[in-house]
């Protein structure tokens, strides 16, 4: 099992696809809001590949909104999907559980106004729902996993998940 990659934010020194993201959730009643972490803005989207069962792939955009360069360390798997059953509940599935990642360490340095884009691996509804979760609407988030163990998450919207039972 891979250790989640993450970094301390140092402020001073195919199928058809739909995208759910800020203001465009696939089946969302509310827009996803960007998350701000130590002056970094994180915006997430999830591509819903319309097959049966559907597959999801997340994109996390990290923008430096400061006047100084920002550096953080990520590993071989810098971004993951996390799925929630409802707005109030905790996560019911986390892509990092059981993920196999390389031990590569990469320092990302973002100059003022710069952007870095991270992609998650693709995950299918069967993998997410398994034998225990019912078909239905789920809230999806994408998070940046830093080498130091920190996780910074941004909501990507709601999706409908279903599998043959």
C-alpha cells in the first residue's frame, strides 16, 4: 500500500465524457466550490465516462494566489478520488486505499499566479460501490496527497453510480 504523497506548503521560500466540476456537477443541485489551502486555490472536476458501469477520472487544478513562490512535495500518486454518500457524511470510498504508487518524490514550485494540474487514476463504479454500497447519487471530491501526509481536497460534484447486481 502506498503512502500518500504530500507536501508542506511553504509560502516564503473511449467513451463520451461529461465533466462535473465547479458549477457543472453532473447531477449536482449545488455547485462545487474551490478550496483554498494556505493561499493555494484547488479546483476539482470529475470526468464521467458514460459506459456501464460508468468510470470516473478526476482533475485537480492547483493555483498559487500569492505574490511569492509556493513549493510542496508530491509522490508518485499526487491526486486521488474520494466518494461520499451525502453532503454530511464521511467518505465511503477512497482511491488511495490499496493504491500502488512509485516512491518518486517531486517538488512542485508554483510562481505567483502559476497553475499545476494533477490527474487521478480512472476508477469504475464497480470498484467504488463494491458489494456494500447501493446504486445512487454520490458526491465526488479530488484531493492532493502531500508527502508529509497532508491531504487537501476540493469538491468535484455529484455523480450517479450503478452496477449490475
